[in-house]
């Protein structure tokens, strides 16, 4: 599975192989764990997370570039 993310530090588009998505309900943070790099996306409502996780599962890829992600 793959995801495209915008690195919030410099605006670079990053495509990574995703090992897992995790969600922190309390802080509304989605964690994208890749094979080589990990990112977090803050301020994400749970319905958006659920939709994106389903898209990744169904299509094997998801475009997260509209969100600014921070490398963990």
C-alpha cells in the first residue's frame, strides 16, 4: 500500500510504502507508519481518518497531500 504526503517541514511531496495507519482519537492525529519513514497528521477528524483508511485498504493507495505531515 502506498501514500502520497506533503512534508510539512519543506513542502516536498513524499510517496511511501505504508505499513500501518493509526489514529489517536483524543488528539485527532493520524500516524502513517512507512517502511522507511513515519509521519503524523494533526487536526484530522475521525470521519476523515476512517474514509482515508478505507480508501487505502480498497485501492492500495491514498493521496494525503492536502494535509501537512510532520516526520516522526
